[in-house]
C-alpha cells in the first residue's frame, strides 16, 4: 500500500464528474435556466465552479453566434476582429489576418 503525502488531493472530483458538470452548465444555458440555479452550489464548490464555467462559455458562444460577421471583437483588447483562430475571432495584433 502506498503512503500518501500532504500534496495528494483525495476530495477532488474526478475528471469525469467535472466534464459532466461542465456539460450540464452548457445545457442549462441552452435550455434557458438561470445562472443562479446551480445544482452543485450546495454540494461541491469545485463542481459548482465548473458548472458556472460551462454556463458562461455557452453564453459567450451564443453572443458570438448572434453577431454579424463584421461585428466580432477581439476578446483580449476589444478591437474589431479581422480573422478567426483557434482562440476565436481576434484582431491583427493577436494573430488575425
């Protein structure tokens, strides 16, 4: 049996639990649930934050989809975006072409 040291985290939710909480947060936004109605808020702080991150990501993606192609802004500086990278729409300074 292995000895555990003080750096081992025993109570951390598994990667599977975090991915489920994230997906539930995205789905909650898509179905119109309020952000304050987080089902994990009274159970586990880590999963509550992951759920909120999923909800916020879905909200940001919905805003991006609703914009016209010329209306996108760089998420780093707020300048008008000129191209799309793996980071999303960005300005010339941050890699857009």
